[in-house]
């Protein structure tokens, strides 16, 4: 089992390491809700995820529900019973060990921020650059 939490620790969860799919989503809804240009999601059957704490829920579309920590604002889960009955998407960036679940695909690339296609070519720094 994998464990994760929000930034402040008010909400924790456990989920299996075997997932239906694990992808980096580039849709504008994910981007606007969470802030970064893409969001990692792992889909699992909802009954396999144990959540401690009570996430706040935002109706981001007619059927989509985004769950987040009402205290620190961390986005955690996405549920859409109309489109994905019985499933929950977990934001993989909130895992204690995100390296344990590498993404398998990019999705919703029709909405990808243009410069993200080449972002891997940018200079990299171990920490915040100085000077």
C-alpha cells in the first residue's frame, strides 16, 4: 500500500500500488484547480482507498467532484460517478513516495500548455539557483 497526505497533514490516505491507470493530465480544469501546468493522477477503485480526515469537495463540473484539504488547500482526489463509476483519481504528487508510481502516459494533450512539450529541455538545478 502507498500512503499520502495533504501539505498540513490533516488528511492522509492509503491506496494500492496497482492502479487502473496513472497519467499526467494536461487539461485546463486540472491546471486551474491545482495551479501547475499538469497534474499526475492514479485511478483506483474507490473502495481500495482509505481516507483519514474530511476533504472539502468542489463541484468542478456537472458530475466531477474535486476533493481537497479545506485547511491547507492541497488537491487530493477526483471523482466522477457518471463517467467513472466506483473509481477515484488520486493526485500522485501527494504520495509520500511519488517515485513508487511513475506515470504511464500524458493525457488531454489537446489542452497542454504549448511550452510543456519542450519543458524537459530547460536547465535543471538541484536547489533554487543563486546569482
